[in-house]
C-alpha cells in the first residue's frame, strides 16, 4: 500500500467512474455518499472532476471502449492517488470476464489499492473499504471469542 494516508492532510475527495457497470454498484455508491450513512464524518466528498480528486471509485468491468478513458482519468488525478474497485465486476470482470468486449477487472488497466467485492456491495462495505484505504480502521481478522470462567 502506498503512503497515501500520511500525504493527504485534508478531506478525501472522491471521483466516481463507471466503466460498463449495470448501475447496481453505482446506486450503492451514491447511497453510501448520501447523508443517511453520513460518510462526511470521515471527510469523504464526491467531486465533479478527476483533477480535484484524491481517490477513484471505479464500478463495472472495464470494456474495450472505456479502457482508454479510464487510463486518462487515472492520469488526471494528482499524486498521491487511491484507486478503489467497487463490486465483483470491477474486481474480477464479474460474469462477463470472458466476453469479447470486456478486458476484465480494473486492475487490467490501472493499479488498484482496495478491492470491495459484492454484487452489489452494501454501502457499509463501501465506507469500510474507503476507511481501510485511509487506514482509519485497523485491519483485524475475525476470531472466535473464547470465554473462560
């Protein structure tokens, strides 16, 4: 993982990119950014331009038509930058992984820092993934608790 959390001293500004999704993940991303989940408590805001963004939220498998656009958007984001793949399609290509028009997941075109699987992932998972990217929440493996009396 890059040293991004130490270099970003302000709120995390996010730019959302759809590279061929069915819009289920897009709806969940928008839901995560709405006031109900209060994602601004972490300082996360959606921005209209990749030149203002610190992170890219990418949904959908990368189609041949969207690959060049995704690369250009990635290059437009200033350093340091975080790339977050949201949904099974963005992570692996989803059910279209072997289609003639799909290149695969986002990592086939640009480097990815955080993968958030699910079809679609819940808003809580998206918020957790962004918090993991910022290292706001330490990674802990779930363990069984044993109570000894």
